[in-house]
């Protein structure tokens, strides 16, 4: 059954805000600050342009959105939760089988609030990172996809602010205000997680970010969607509906880049994919540089999972707050009191899988699930390369490569897992990660293409348009004045 979203109020919602005047006033008080943040830290320019965006009108995943032109500052951000599941119980931890909580248990208040704040902080951070990308969009189709990702990350911020304002009192209101005060990359008041303070300076970086880093977001949301705190579970279940499009943008963006490169190589008779100068002379993204960028974004995203062995993760699971990826599909007792999980550790002999108490190895397991999910996408990219007949294969690096958090933070490793001295790493890292020349070349390709149905020379058109629109559809009506 469709659960419609009310658009009668300033803040669209399906949580009955009109029946909670105090909360409604608090969110309406927060709203002007959000709009100011959007105008000053969101997409640079384009505030007056009409963008063909989707807006949620229902939380039914089979038919929840309508498409239409809207100026981004007028986008109707709101609070949307998936339908409640009647009789839902806590699916894991020491409270397994008890009725799901509708309020935050006092003993878990601090831990729950921190998880909500961290998740909330990533949402505006990614918008800030992508702020300048519109100026170099390779097509109106891609420009529109960027803005769709941006407005939905903005709505995900609203989702977390709703939880903070409704369930965490004064502390929640203060945290909600702070979410609009931090800025990605700011030296004095940065975002909370390292990967969200990195720049996203070009469209290859954007596609990599939405494939790799948004996939981390998917894993975190899937784990939080299992929560025994029902409002958090319902919030994250709906956010996952939107997150799927963000990963689609990343995977297809890289896939279209690969497609154009391979086709261009074949047309020019270039057989050696490692002849990067020959490929770059055609104005294409060479495959070795795409591989370098994939290694970079994958390794940065692995750090987002934190330490492989974590008492904080164990506490959150044991409390019933944060579960595992697809918790309901795992065949165990969902308490993990006596279970173990193989964790890749480092000892004097090198890397070794070590049976570790499963309760403290939750981050390692979630990271492994993430890696398996990434590998499937990389496999689909390799099929594109294979079909064109180009001899090249993309691969994910060893989990110890380029790590700064967790088990491997104190060592350096080659992509194949060979442990290196600091001297060897410094001498060879430019072979494996984007160097200054690579970034200069990528930036040289970043020239906008704003003609309807036109695409920059380094990327192929999509197979199907958004909302099944034709190839020359005007996804963004740019103000020509």
C-alpha cells in the first residue's frame, strides 16, 4: 500500500508533523539555516536553473517518485520513513526478540546519538565536496544526476536531523545545529570522517566517490536499518531507496568512461592499453589512470569502516542498535556470544586470517561485505572492456594498500599485498595512485558540454535516459541571461 507524503506544510513528511507542534516548530526554526547552507555551501551557481528532478511522493519503493522541473532551492526536502512493520521485534543482540523500541532507551542514548550524528554529518559533507562540479559537467544528463544526488543527500540530512530533534532533546538540537556549521575540508571545523574532507575536483573523482564511498554509505545504512530503534530503522530503509541511484550514477559513469576509452582505442588502432600517451592524445581517460583512481577511492572508503576489531561496534550490536549487512539472511543465533569470524591480521610472518570473536569483528565483516559488493561492480566494468576486445583488467587492491586507519595503518603495501619499506613506498606510490601528471591530465578534460543530447568526448552517452527520456532531452534548463 502506498503511504503518501503530505506536502501541505513547509516540511513535507509522512510522520504526522502537524500533530507534534513542538517538533514542527523546531524543524521550521532549523529550516532557514538549512536553506542558507544550501545556497552558500551547496552546488555553486545554478540556483535559478530548472532541473529535472525526482521528488518522493510515497515511500513505496515501487512507485514513490514523480519527475519534474524545479529550482533546487525550492526542492521540497522532507522527513520520510518507510512503513512500520506491525509487531516488529529487535533482530539481534542481547535484546533479540523483544519489541522494537519506539523511544531511545536511556542507557543507549549517547551511543545512539553518536551514530546518528556521524551518519548525518556525511550527508552535507558530500554535497560540499561536489560543490564546484557543475562548471565542468560532461553533459546535461550528468549535470542533472549530480544535482539529484545532491538534493537527496540534503534530504538524508533532514532524516537524521528529524531523529535528533525528536528523540534527543536539547543535545539533539545542538547536534542538529552543528551539522550546518561544519564544512568539508575546513581547517578549523572539518567534517567528522576523513574521506569526507577530501576534495572532489573532477568528474572521474565524482563517479568514483558515488561508486565506492556511497557504497560504504549503503553498507552503513543497511546495518542501521536492522536497528532495534524502530524510527532509525524505518528512516534508513527509505534512505536506501534513494542511495541506489547514487551508486548507479557512479557505476554507470565509470562504465561509460571505460566504454568511450575502449571504443576510441579500437577506432585508432591502439592495442596497448598501457600506452597512456597514445590514449591521452585522443582526449580519453586511459585505463591505467582509471585503475589508479579506483585504488585511491577504494582504500579511502575502507578506512571509513574503522578498526577491524572494535569494542564500540560490539557494544552497538549487543545493545541492538546497529546490526550487520543483511542481518536477517545470516544463519546464526544473532547474538554472537560464542561465534568467531576470520579477520585478516598482520604478524611477523605477514598477513594471516585469524579467528576472532565475531562480536568484536563486526567492522571487519561489514568491510568484507563491502569489498565483495565492490568486486561485483568492478567485474561489470571488466565485461565492458572484454567486449571491446581491449586487453586490460581492473582490480581492487589488497586491503592493506594505502590504509590510514585500522590493522594496516602503520605499514605500506603494494596493490598485490607486498609489504614495503617507507622508502620503497615513497619511490613507487606514483605508479599505483594518481600523481600530479595524472590529475593535470584529468583536469584538462574537464570542459563543460551543455548542449542537449551532447556529451564530452571522454564519456559515452547512457544507454537509457532518466525517466526514459530521449537522448536530446533538456535535463537542465540553463539560464542563458
